[in-house]
C-alpha cells in the first residue's frame, strides 16, 4: 500500500500575453511565459503538415512496429569528422538501447560541411520518427542547427531547419550590486549527453516529425549547418504514442492512499534551462519569496523572457520516500479570456497523454491548481526514492491550426 504525497510547484502568470511560471514553496513564486505569436516559416516547398496530409491520404502508416539502432560505427560516410573513443562517458548515459557505445562521432572545430550518412533497411514503407543521442560542444549561446535528408531529399521545409537544444545552468546563490540588489547570474553551458527526437524548429507540432522511408535500403543524412556536436546512437522508430492516465496508473500496480506530506522547489533555482534567454526577475508582492522591502530579490522566472513554445525549465526533486505524488501549481494567468498551456516532463518523459497540454485558465487571483483531468480527478504520479527531474515546456501546440491558417493566408498574399 502506497501513500500520496504532494509535490508542490508554484506557477504564476502576471504579464499580459505571457505566462509566468513559479516553482517554489506555497508562498514563493518564479515565472515562466508562453508565447502565442510564432514566426511563420514560408517556403516554396511543402510544410510538414501539408506533406503529412499527402502521405496519410496515400495510406502510409506511422504505427508500424519497427525499432532499429544505428551506432556510430554503422555510419557509412562522415565528412569533417572522425570516430573517437573519447566519448565523454557515453557508456554511462541512460540510452534507449545499446548496440555499440564504445565510440562516438565528433566533428572538427573548423569543419566547413560536417555531415554523416547511414543506411537503414526498412521492411515496410511508411512513416518513421528519428531520435538520437548527442553531446553539444558548441561554445556560443546559439543552439545546434542541422538539416535531415532521406535518400538525398529534404522531404519538407521543416526538415531543413532542425534545432537541437543545448542546456544551461545558473548558480542558485546570487551576487549583489552596490545597492544590495540581486544580480542576474551568468549562464554556463551544461556539457552532458542528451537524447532528442527530431522536432520542428518552432516547437508547434504536438509530436516529433515523421519521415517517409521506402521498402528496402534507405539513406539518412544529417548535415550540421551551425554549431558543434558529438553524435552517439541514432534510433528509428514508429511515431511516439502516449498511454492514457488510467493506463499509467494501472501499469504501476500500487494502491493509492492519501497523505499530507509535500516537497517544494524555488522557481528561480532551476537545475537546467534550454536557452540562456530565460531570465529571473523581481516581484514585490509580499507573498513572493525571498521578499525584499528595500532591495530587489530575484524571486521569479521572468515571463517576458520565457515566451516561446518549446522553452523549458527543469527542476530537480529529491524524493525521500517512494510513493504517489500530486503536483500542485500556484498560478495566476492574467492573459484575459485565454488559456495558456504547459507540457509536463518527469525524468525526460511525458507520463501520459493528458499531461501534453495542461491548461491554465485566466484568473485575477492566485490559485493553487492541482494537475487534474478534465473531469476534475487529481493526477497521481509515482516517484521512486531518489532524484527526479521535473520539466515544464511552454506549449503552443493547441494553436497549431490557427498558426498554420495564418501562414497559408500570408503565403497567398
């Protein structure tokens, strides 16, 4: 028999057209913002949605059972790069599958056209997702950019504009200026192995991008257009599918029993963020901690800097006792007449489909919002003892249809 604890995340929205997300104690807040205005990527080629509609009309499936792992030693061609056994502890990275992690592909710092190509034998023509392990070596604040070619073809516009995130840390203790005010600390890149699906640059698509593979031998090419990165294993899979909340609970197999204990985290102390542009700010409401009457204390995540779909903050939670936890978010969504959305990650994964786009209703007052279903049932999350990472992704996916309609209209002008 397991007990239910409360994992408290405080989220605040206090700026017009922005969502300020706070993760702290019940009386403290840090902020995060969701942008709903996205740049439309106009091009003469099909967009991903247009091409996906064509493929689906042709009867191509994205649920074909197929999983293949490509190790760096399987890369048939790579330019301006080399295989190396200096893997930066890749063998310790928690991979989806292990085929050969003794070597990784690294590119020369002065590489002009870094790329890699591998071949994959497909049993049934269809639509497949790609994800891979990587270690960013870029030394600028920009992410890594690449394009993906299947059989020497860029299948749609978004495949030419792939963005691979780097992650950043900031100190949890802040310096002060001559007047005693907290000063925003500099961000430092966190060099570590990560795994990512290939996604659209605007992070507007609700699922990873799909690519069409023919029956038989296919070639896949990654062209790096900016940034430096090491590549580990690459995985070819069917489209991601998410279980329902009911299935998630049943899969744990532990009885749920209530309890009043809770954990908390300060929002201005994320363990990681995926862009240096996310900044902390000061809120002078007494309920926001740490509070400074005569000086400014950094106590929020600035909503004006966290306003694009895909921007993410991560918090590490030290769970002392295995069990079921609820997640409560203290929220104030001041975006009049409009909901804002967040995608929840636990240890890098969205646990069930209902956590993909968690809505926050507009309100003039603070509310403690426990994550729940549309029927009002509080979600329970099973966490084992140890460190867990909670991520909150700004999500504009619910606005995809509006976004694309505006784009099509602009194209026709």
